[in-house]
């Protein structure tokens, strides 16, 4: 199941990358520059929304895997470390999609 999760997280970066590119070409960034907010707010907002979506994808994939018989064979700290690595991979893919 690990390969499916990694593939899903990696292939899911096309949508957010294209939405951010659309935001940049349609002038939304210019509108945000006129507001009293930090320059990183737009990027961090996109990143937080994407990471929330990736967490939801991870939960749905794990829940559906548990329904069909997949089980975690490690103890709790190792399982949490594995999920943490998957989220770190999703974070890295998010930054790659921004380039």
C-alpha cells in the first residue's frame, strides 16, 4: 500500500501548481500586494490548504486500506514516523510543484 500512497501524493501536485499559476497570471497577486498583509501569506495559505488536502487523502487511503484488510505491522511510534515521512514527502512535492 505504501507505493500507492506515495504515487497518489506525488501525482496530486499538478492541480495546486496549476491553480497557483492561474492566480499569478490573473492578477490576484497584484490585488494582494495592495492589502496590508505579509508577502508570504499567499504562499503559506496555498501550502497549508494543500497540506490539509494531502492529510485528508492520506486518511482516506489508510481507512480504505484498513477496510480491505491492510494492517500496520509496526508499533505505534514507527507507524507515526512512517506517516510523518509521507507528510514530509507531500510537503516536498508541494514545493517542487511551486517551481
